């Protein structure tokens, strides 16, 4: 380990828990252990405790957690009651009146997190211009009494009144009364959680916040207590937007942790892209249970403020991530029509793929890669996990309707998984008007680099970046992540003729809050803009208070995204955003110990149905400038990569391998 205090990033995945320790001089150390699903902190501290030795005190632990994601996926959050304006009790069920799947008339949306019997109506009403129906003290008392009388009693409350994003007085009074009367029940208020328009998304996001807050806050309290007991000074938690929060702030912003784990990987990918001089990247994090596709443009992860998690509308700032069920542990099966499918069911950490020898019997993507000999049965993945090729082939033979030859079955599984991941990459690029052929592909995670060449071919891409320590890149992103707070405010005004003083005055309270939340941080201003009457917005940076500059930035971004810049239509502002940011340290990827200049061995692998001989290189020890012709296996301590025939890799000084089509 290098000199000085240490920052540690820990990414708890579905199969493995990854740790990266980042010293003050930029040097890094990597650990990987098996995840403990029943209590993720057990695996976390199993990775952390061997590191906690003098003379390198741990200054900061940054944690990427799936606690919020899993609570939503498994519906294991709090019992929630929703308090809303009379007449709008069915809002969460009406949604946007769109279909769950356009061509599937039988598919339903995910049900709301609140039971219809737990929705409490409030006799009040505000509109765009102000109060239409006053909220009386008798009505406040009635609502409090109604909530008290709910059986079984709620464990959390969500309050979302109409137009509270613009006129929050009614909601503030009601929330204050509920918090006074029910001090042990957390109350999420829409004007605090998401103070912007669109009542369905605001109500849904507030409900998600209430649903998650008890579970997330309890988890963070326990984790912080354990961290402090080990003498670690600070704990921070990764948010969906790619920044970190202190535990007490994260506990009251529980919904912002819904994509906590995957966001760290995109931050790590951005750092590697900067190290190799590439600013436009398609990224793919292929872990044990899923694969996460994302995008870095101009050196910045692309954001998305209107997504869904587990079928629930969640309109908080987040890194754009498209998740599909194509992880190493995703189970292969034959459907009732005889078609080979991969996922969504996963073997997880327990029992894991059949080849782990822990009781799993169903074939997974990892079993397929082992049967193709892309993975080495003698090479441990983590802890004492060694792979059993015979067990993998037995599991593959269970798909007898596909065939009897394990490598052939494995080839089919790999092809299906590749197609699933390619569709995800297209959804974050082509579907947004971005050409993947002008980007580089950066696959990471324990299994991602095995699929890089196939995915690049599917998207017509010619450059692949295999990062240093690809299996722990998410943890590296956590260790290097910035402190970040995202602040929002509604500001619905025509851009034409807007006085610059009005814009500055609207930004002022957000900037003041940003300075308070992140002292000495950088404050970045953004605006959500649209053509008048559009149903969606484009977020652009605000570098001055002049309306023309904002309009010009919007038109450029709109043309890049949608292929046109209107025909002289008027432009309007919708929301204002401030990001308060304090950057973390940069890792030092270069390592003088990287001296390997030739392969250590070779072994036969199956590639597209044929047996070929692949050179085996030590991924973590490759010397800068080394050229590697495919077929080649790059075996690392935390991941394995495959360079296919007709591709050639060159080792960058930072340790990344730049793979180009020959």
C-alpha cells in the first residue's frame, strides 16, 4: 500500500463483495470476497478487516449498497400510508395511463407500494396561482386522527399534495402536525423529496422515499456503528447520481440510493476513460446477477432524472443505467416454446453457479464460460472459490432439449446473453440518438471483459477498453467518488424575455443550500428546458444568467439528441438544478510492478463452435506497450478478459488494454 491515509470503496454485489483501498499517493489495493446475502455487512467487514492495519489508517469508507434496490425488487420495505389531496387518491393507480408493454395487453404495471385502503384524502386544494380551498385546523386534526386509526398502523408516511412544489404551505402545516403527533414514524414530504411538477412522478417518488426510509436508516445506523468501532473516521454512501452522502443525509434521502451500487462503476469507467484519453464511452458492468449498461459523454456520465426502478417511477437525479438479467449467475433455461433463455432468475452468491460447488445445479452464464474454457478451473475467483468444470458440464447437459454437447450448449447461452446485453447498450445509445460506432466500449465487472469483442461487433464498434482491475472497478469508483448533493426547484417560465435578475434570484436559495451542504465545494447550475408544449425536457448547463445563452445551449443539445432544433418555437424553462460537488482523489493506475511482456502459457478454448489455441496472459502484470494478438485470455486476480481472433490489444501505461479491430 502507498503512503498516507487510505480511502476505501466497498461494492456489495449479488455474488461478490469488492474492495479497493486508495492511498493518498494514488496507489491502490484490491480485495474480493464472496457476498453474504443474509447480512451484507459480514462480507463487507471480511474484506475490510485485513486491511485495517497500521501505519495506514483508513480515513474514509465509501459504500455502494443494494439495500434500497433489493427492498424495491423484493417488496420488503415499510408499510406506507399516503396523504394526498381529496380527489387524487387514485393517482398512483392511474399513473400516466400508458401500457406496461406496448404490444402486450395482458401485462400490468407493478402495483404501488401503498394499499388503497391506506390512502388518506385531505380537503384542501392549491393551484398554479395559489390557494383554491384553504386547509383548516379542523381538517389537519381530522387527517392526523385518521392516520392514527389506520390498522395495521403505518410504519412510514408519504405526503404529496397537489401543487406543493410551487405552494408548499398546506403541505408544510400537515407534515409538521403529523411529525408532532407521530414522532416515531418517518414522514416524507413531496416538497422536500422532489419539489418539481408532474404530480404522478412526485407522488410516486415520495412514496418510494417513505417505503425505503425505515429500512435504509436502520441499515446505515448499524453500519456506521460497526465502522466507528473499527476506528474508521468517516463513512459515506454512494447515491444514484454518482456522488456520496454522509449516513445521516443518506438516511433522509433513501430513494436516492436506489442505484447506489451501479453508479460507482460508471464513475470508475469515467476515470479510466480520462486516463486513456477517451471521453465518449459505452460502459457495461457485468456482475453476478445482472449487467448494467451506461454512457459517458464528453467525460461525464449521462444523467437521467425520469427513470423507473422495479417498475416504480423514481424521478430523482441518477446516472443513466439500463439493467438486464445477464450476469454471470443468470440461469439459462428453455421456455415453453423451446427457446433458450437467460435470466431473469439468478443463482446469486448462495448457492451460486453449478461450477462453484456449493449446491447449485442449474446452468448459468459462468458455467457456460467455464465449459468453453474461457475461465480456468484452477484460477480462484475470490476467497477459496475454485471452479469445477465437470459440475458446469453436468448442469449444461440438463438443457437436453438444446443438445448434448456442453460446449455447443454453452455457445448458445453466451450468444443469448450477448444479445440481451447488446440490446441494453443500444437503449442507452442508439435510442438516444447517439452512434455507438463513434465511442469506445468499456466492459468491466467479473464477467464483462469476456464479452467485449462480441458486444463491440454487435454494435459496430472498433475500440474496446479493458480497464485495470476490471472486476473491482465499481469499488474503485466508490473510493474516488466526489461528495455530491443534487438540489432541485420548479421554475416554469418562458425563456424569451426572462430578466437575468429573475433567473439569478431563483438560483440563489439553491446555491445557498449547496454551500451549506458541501462547504468549499464547486457549485454547478443546470436548467431543464423544452420547446413550449413539449412533454419532456433537456437538461443543459447554465454558465450565465442570459436567456440567449441558455437557449443556444438547449438547441445544440436538442439537435444532438433528437436530430432537430425546432423551427423557431419558443423555449421555456421548467426546473432549475444545482449540483454541489467536491471531487475525490484520482487513482494512480500506473504500477512499476507491471513487467510481463509475453504469455505464460496457452490453452485450447471454444470460439464460435471451433477449438482454437489462446495465449494466456497475466492481466494485472502486463508491461506498458505490450501488443497482444487474439485469440488471447487475459487472466486477472479479479476478472478475466477475452481478446478474440481479428482483434489486437495494446497495453496503455495506466494498465488498461486498448483492443482494436485488425
